[in-house]
C-alpha cells in the first residue's frame, strides 16, 4: 500500500485512526507490517502490499479462487476488447477527466477489471474485496501509481466516512448476505457532491427461469475446488449445446438459458478460446456463490437511493439494473 492511504484508513471496529507498526517497504509502498488502532489496539496485518481487514477464509472464498485462476481473463488490456470500459462508462455516466487525481472506491474489485479503467483515467483507486481476489487485483494492476488494494468487509468498511468523490460497486452486492445492508454501507463513504453508482443482475423472466436455479441448491454447498473440477470437464461440452440452441431463430435467446453455462457468443466480440474461458469463469461465478440475490427491482432501488439522502437519482436498465445518485450533504 502507499503511505497516502493512511490518511483515509480507519479501524473497521471503532472508526479510530490507525498507526503503522514495523513496516517493511519496497520502493514507495508498504509491503508488510501491522495497522494498530490508536486507542483500542486492534491489529490488522499488511501482507504482500495489501492491508487485510478480513479473515483469510470467508463466504467469498469462491470468488478468490475464480479470480486468481482467471486473473487476466476479463481485463480489457488482456482481451483486447473494450468490454469492461464500455460497461463502466455506460453504468457510471462519468467522464475520464472527472476521475483524474480523485479518490475512487471500487467496492468489490475482483481481479480489477473496472479498477483498471478508473486507473487509466488517472484516478487514485482503492480496490476493495472481501476475498483473496485482492491478490489477483494487485498482481494485475500494481504498475499503476494510483493503485491501493484493501481486503475488507463491505459491512465494516475500513475507511474514514465522507472521503470518496466517486464510488462504484458493479456486479457485487447481490452476492452478499444482505443486499440492502451492503448497499447501505456505501453512501456514508461519499464526500459532499460525491457520486455513487451500483449495478445488479435485476429480477426478470430471463433471470427467474435460468437453468442455474435448478443446480444452485447443490453447487453453492460444494467445495469450490470440487465444483471447479466438474465445470472444467462439463463446460466444454455444454457450451456448444448452448451455442446451437442460441442460434435458433427467434427463440434462441430463451432456449440457451436452459443450459447452465455462460454463453457470450454474439454478445461480446471474443474469439473461440476467449469464449471458453469466459464460459468457465462465469459459469463458476453463477453456480458457486453462497449468496445470490438478483434484486432489487427498479422501484426498490430508487427508494434505497433516495432514503440514503442521495439526489439526482437515476435508475435504469442497460443490460443490468443500474442506480446512480449524488450525496449533497
């Protein structure tokens, strides 16, 4: 981590400032040490350049596994396609010049596919994740001087409140134990006039009748490594079946949902190898999480944003259900 992060880090239990104890530096970053709250003396390790405010094993272990196994797959710099960039800018409505030099919180960074976009715009990004996906994110993006990676819990964010001019959480909140409480943790982090963007896999007929729901009662209880092994064998078989059904005129889009595999054929401009990698990654992503709450509805999301005191609220669908707002106070 960079020393400037100390200005905004706080003890997630008490909100106290933290002291850095026994630091070991590599160039201009803290490689290891301990963060100790000034009064209560709670202690948190810094390991491999990352402050760790989360237990090593938790409900998000499957995400850590998938993003370390596929740490490069969804980065635009690796795929050669602007898939993440287009989703990021369309969802947030921000412009690159707005982010330059600004603190930006990525709540649920995974391997850093969206953090990469903000960093390229010159932002000072705090990429937070509950899982050890933070290690993949750091490995991917450590070349950017604006990067800080933090392992922490969205329900107990280790930051000073009112500090971030920009905050986004993309494709994350529905995989937490309580979507409402996870969302509620975010607006207090915004600075005055700070802008928030969240997106969800919204409820809809396509979501409700997806084949994954028939398998998730079993797969979400499986050990991630076991499930991953099964999918490594089955996805190369299932994907061509889904592609065949998807090519059926008129009904293809609905028919391919009968097969429990992520199929981006005709959706993203990926080559055959990339389609297989994305299929394995996102099939695991939809079957492995302990929690999967595809909500809220548009009306509920608007009420959440307004109840949080946000102004200029926008709720719309652009592939996903997206909510945006600005904190005035």
